[in-house]
C-alpha cells in the first residue's frame, strides 16, 4: 500500500440534501463482529467528523445528517480497516417514518504477523470516451488538466484500494503521450496517457497486469512506450515485454516479509500478423498456453514464492468461463499457484473456492468507458492470505457510473451481489453477507446441536432461514420490483390468494432507473438520454426522493429513453417498459424500439435505423402520478443490439412539465405460472429483480426467500 492512511480516516459525504427536514435527527446503527462472530468492542466508527466507539456487544449508533450517500469507516489497530458505503434511499424510508437505520452485521478481519490483505480490480483504461464522449456528455479528461481529471476518475475507489497491503488491476491499454504509431490490424485499439499511471498510484494501486489483448495495440512502438512509462512509475508490472522471455517473467514483490510473484497472461495468440503475444521476433503479451503457465508457475513456486496468476480469457459478456480458461486456472493452482484472477468478459462471472484456493473467473470492468448496462456492474475483491494460504475474501460491489468506478448502493448493490451469488453457487461456493459486502470463507460454518438422545455429539442441524415478504403493487400496476429482498437468499415460494393470477420473473436492463443515484459521486448517469436544455432533477418522486422533469411545449416532440444500444440482451424475449409520469396537461407518449444490425456501424444505427412503433399512450393531465406499462418483444434475429425510445408530444396547452420516475425496461426470464415454486431454471431467472402479473390484482402476494 503506497498511500498513507490515517487510523482516523474520515468518511466523505457525497451528494446533496434530500427533500426532507434537514434538522431532523437521524442515526445509523449496526453491530461489529470478529470472524468467530463474537462482538467487537472499542472499534472507532466514523462518519465525517462524527465518531463513536462500539460497545461491549459490538453495537454502535452514530448520528447522521441528511445526505444521499453515507460512507462508514471502522478502525482498530488490531484489525484491518473496513469501509462500507450506503445510500439514504436504501437506509431510510421515503415517508420519513424511519429515523434510525439498521445495517447488517459487519465482520472485521484480525491482523496477524504475516496475514496479507490484497485488493483486485478488473479492466482499466482511460481512452476513447473519457476524452471524446458521445451525445454531448461531459468530458472527463481535458488535455490541459489530464492529471487532476484522471485522479477524479478514481477518487471514489481510492479509500477502498488504499487500505489493502497490496492492490492490483488489469491495465488493458498501452501508455503513450501521443498516438504511438500504426494500429494493430484489429477493430478496437486503446492507448491511455501516462497520467493514468499517476492516478492509479494515487488511488493505492501497486501492480498492473499487462497480459491482455490490448497491450500490443500499437505494436512495437506502443509496447516500448508502455514499458518505458511503467519503469519510471512506482507500479510493478508483468505479463508483457519486448520478447517472449520478458513477457513471461514474473514481477517480484515483498509484502509483510513474504515473497510474492505476480504473473499475467492472455489466453490466445490472435489471428493477425504480428500476433498480440510476444515471441522471438517481436514483443507483446505473455501467451497463457498451458505449457507457459505451468512452466512459469512451477519456476516461481520452486523458489518458495507465493505465486498469483492473472489471466485474460473466455468470451465477452458470457455468464461462465470457457472450458479452456477453467482448466488453465485450475491447473495453475494444482501446480502451486496460490490464487487465480481472470478478466476479459467485461461482465462479472462467479467465484470458486477450488481445493481451498480462490478463483475469480471474471472481475468485469473497473475503469472503462463501455456504455451498455451489463458492463457497469463489477466489484473490488479483497483477499486475505496467511503465508500464501487462502483465509478469506470480501466482495465490494462497484457500479461504473458515468465511466467512474463508485461503490454500488441500492439496486446496483443488489444487481452485483445477486449475480455473483448465483454464479458462484453453481460452483458450490457460498457468498455470505457482511454489511453491504459479500464474503467467502475458507471453512463453511456448521451449526451444532445436541442429538436426539441428548448426547453431546455434534450434528449438522437443519435451520429454517426462510423470510416472508409482502409485495406492494402500485394502483393499476402489474409489476413490482424485488430490490428490497436479500441478495444472499433465493426465492423459494410465491403465494397468491387468487387462482386467476399468474406471475413471471425478470430483471431491469436500465441502470439508475429510479434516479435516486442520478447525481451521486460527482458523476451523472450516462445510460439514459434527455434534452439537457429542458431537463432538471426533482427532489421528490414515486419510489424515493428523486425524479426527473422535462419541459414540453406544443411546437415540437421531445425524445428520451435509453442512450446506447443494449449489446447484452436475450433475443425474442418478452419485455415491459414501466415508468411513472406526472403532468398537469395531457401528453401523448409514443414508444419505439430501434435496432442495430449485426454488421452496422454504431452511428449509422443511431442516425439511420428505423424506429419501430410499439404503442402510443395518452396521459391525462392531472396532479397524480400515472403508472404506464407497455409490453413488447425483443428482436428475434438480425440485430446485435437495440434500445428503447419514447417521444413525448404535448396534447393540451402550450407548455407543461413532464415528471418521470422509475423508468425501467424489464426483460422477463420465465413464462407466466401459478406454481408457488418459481421456475429458476436459468442463471437469468435465478437473479430476479422484478415480478410481473398477468393482470392487475387486489389479492395479497407474498414471496418467501431462504
């Protein structure tokens, strides 16, 4: 860890006041435990300049003011520092009736002489839309302020990376002051300015892996420039070089008197000439063939070094690793590597505790400018090793908001952790809860009870962990979200009194659709588009305390909707566009879908692809919010991506304000059923965020999770 962290590191507040009484007393309470689930006393809990100490039962209550985001720090010299971030929206009731918010128990990890805390992030670059964003979005990096702008991109994850003993990311870009030269013969190439390295060091990163498919994007000049800038930087690196020997060479570091080796590889050579991997003719990334991985791992392990493998492979946007990736990573661990971290798919994949060694199959994006929603949910992975042996892992959910990594809160937290929980469960790896984070431990907890004859023998008990939740549907609505459910638990039953009512399960394709986090972390949402000249953010809403407003006039229609085409979607799938609207004047809403064909260029699709009318809805002019739900089917064939647009047309009067909240596009992953047991057959259906009914119901609907 290169950044000094004070033992009294203070919480930072982000965002502004909610539309509530700012003088009203609020507080947050919780409980701190050690890994044996015993209470921890004398832990300093800090928010801004307010600090309390946990009592003998590990409990704390800390007063807070009204802010959009709360970041809590937990400090004691005998434990690794903990940081957790929550939103006002997920802690306090919209009505203001909840004055004291409770957070789930938080476990802290004890420090020992050789226990090492590592932190890992996924794919990193600062090119393309950071300098030249689409759609008139705010520029994030200006040529004249590159360093400060680059630091601003990582400011929200600096507290998280800096507390680790050692932090690492995948640097998926070349480094150069200017375009290094000719591009490699490929469709997408990156180079980032040297200030990215300064920003990473400032954020607490110690090492970067270069073993990926963008480390040779500008061939030899770009490779030489990258290595030159890295050698001038405090950052350690490996995974690429000017020849094969250099590329396969490990980076060595000493962490808490323990010797470590860092290895990085890319999983394929590439079809172009020259290849993206280094050989005796030219430089490039280290080729992660089975032979190369085993030879280099065995060499490092033979020197009694704790060896960590980072690997770039599998398929983009897939739920699971390829068989080649899985076998190479497991073989690396079989041959002595302590840990395997993988990337490239740009979305997260599951984790697996394999022979008590951890594999992270895909970290997803960390600092990246992809603007379709599936790529914006990722995580920081903390791993504690005891002299190279796995002790514990903690998952910090991230939301890459407006191309900036930020702590995921609310629905984004649910989305990240629900996906990871379900994908890891397939691999017999359980993720439990610590506050707002996920945890994987080396040993599974066993509940011990007395046997039937009252003998002291211990057996594994069957414990009923089911929880009932009553669902609330808005008047006239057939759709409700499930974000308030625990991401750790799975739906087991859905109970409906009316036999005529059937249900289906799905997830939302729009990030930030409730607008509660629209302006948090100094990074506006970039997934939805509106005419900025007529758009504002309201301090009131339907589901929370935020919504947006558009000023309409009779002279022209106003468009809004999903900004970028969804590249990750299921073909021929039933969907529902759901939103709440309020207008004092009558408004017509024309719903469209627009597709991008498989070989069509992006901006040609924006400009020339036809808009296909789904439905026109007429809103009455009244003060009450109106719920609108429009059903349609996603494209069946011929399209690589599509998006949803709405055109608002003022039908009455000369001008009005159209308020919009909870703009969601729900992709359904199960057919309507009356079966109380949900049909969780696919990985998508196991991550439900919404429930939909076949008709409006007045019956009580209860879901059970366990």
